[in-house]
């Protein structure tokens, strides 16, 4: 009988199938972060406060944090093609429900469905990608899928805000639904059968918690991501209220933020190759400084543009640095480390947006920036303590 690796070598890499997963990554992350650029519009339309509207970011994060590990254990040895196609179909339903939502409760139901998609996709997509190409090309294939995250994370908020301003927030979710349908069709046509090698056990997911370096990485990830989203979820009202910008100027600066983040993601790859902890320290220090100083310095278009550029570039470093940190800490068990990292990221996104919403409703948008800045500074102190006297900040790309 021909082995699975021999079969893959014989048929060659399935790059179109890899591309369908990369587009799936883009579609999933786009849908997750879409409300950030539309938060004010949706809040006014569905008659809720901006802080309450932040639950659109909180809800999928909480659900995804549980759904990912839960799906991995419950799926057993189900064919991963079937699982991924089902997740893409659910993403279509989520976007359509959001576009047609008559009230905020329905919108939250749509976001719960999205949480299932996010947790499921990032649980199965990396492993499925490895089945689509020979062993020597797996790292390259996975990097293409991860590129879908980077592009979506930095582009979806400004693009969604622009489309929302031109055609309304419902049309933005309708466009996301169309993209989800495209992903579903591509995956139905391109993904081959992908049987699971073995079922994952609960104790496999707990391994990173027994490693000191991995535990530290998870803590830093939580602090950085929670601090970022405590403020970033309310980026649009911040630019409108704190800096006094018009809707058109806000859209422009969201594009600046996205472009800076895209550049930061690529720079982060080079910096992390030298020092993942140094790169994480640089990101935490920049985010903390930008958020705290933006409150102290005051408003104005010039300051707002500087804040958007520096903040976007700094956060672009975070996913690369923290992924590299966990791989470095757990070279013998990378999948378990990444699974827990995804869960911690999602919990941090959810809690950051939730606490940020409470702070915004109680004390104003500026207080959310102070909260996010404080958490980022704490993360920087934790990283600095782990580096000890040999701390070395990465300053050149």
C-alpha cells in the first residue's frame, strides 16, 4: 500500500486548494473585525450604546476560545474537508444574518455563529494545509494561509468603514456574505479528502501550560491583545471624539492604520528572526507609549495621523512575535502551543473589547486608551523582566 506521504509527493502540491484556505482565512478574519470600522454606524442604527455595540467583538472571541479546542476533540477522525466546508457554510449564514439583523439581539446571534467559525477554522486549517503539500513545502504553504490573516487584519477595518460610509453597514456585511460564498464554492471544488491522522486528546492541549516559557508567552499575549482591543475596538469613536475628525478623515486614517499594520507584519518577520522577545518588547513599548501619549498630547489631524501610523505598525509586530515565541518555547509540540495561543488571543480580544466598552460608557473614549496603554506597559515590563540584564531592543529592520 502506498503511504500518505508518497501519495502527496506523487500528486504534487495542491496550491489551488491552499489558496482556497488562504481566502478562507481572509474571509473569516474580515468578518471578525468588520464591526470595528462600523461600530458607530451599527450602534446608532440598532439603537444601542457604543459600549454595548462592542459586544459584537466580544461575543465571537469568547465563543471561538471554547469552540476551537472543543471542535478539535469532538471531531475525532472526521474528514477535514467535510469540517472545513461546513465551517465555510456557517460563515455564509453568519454574514447574511448580520446583514439582515432587525435588532441587536439578532446581530449577537450572528456573531455567536461567527465565533464557531473562527474557532473551528483556526483549529483545522493549519493541519489541513499540511496535508495538501509534500513535507518540504508545508512551511511555505502555511505561510500563505497565514498571509490571509495579515491582509484581513490590517485591511478589513478601513475597507469596511469606507464601504459602510458609501453604502451602509448592512451592505458591508452583504459583501462579506458574497465573499464567504466564493470561499465555499472554491473549497467544494478544490479541497480533496483529508482524513485525520489521529484523534486529539484533552491532555495534548494542556502540554503548553507545563512549560515556563510557553506560560510566559501566553501571559504576554493576553496582556498585549487585551490592551490593544480595549482601545482598538473604539478606534472610530476615538478619532471622531478625541481628535475631532470628520467621517471622511476617519476613513482616511483607518487606511493609514491598515497600511502601517501591513508593513509592520512584514517587518515583524525579519525582527522576530533575530529575537522574538525583543520584537514583542518593541511592540508592547510602542503600543503603550502611543496610547498613553495620545491622551496626554491632545487632538488634531497631525497627531491623529501619527497615532494611527505608529499604532498600526506596532500591532503588526504582535502576531508574528507571539507565534514565534510559542514555536521557540515548544519546538516538540507546535500544534498544542498554537492551539492554546489562539484561545488566549480570542479570550483577550473578547475581554479587552468588553472591559473597554464598560470604560467607554462610564468614563469616555479616552479612558479606554489609558486602559489599553497600561496593559501594554505591563506586558513590556513582563517581557523586560524575562530578558534580564541582557535586554536588547531590536531597532533595525
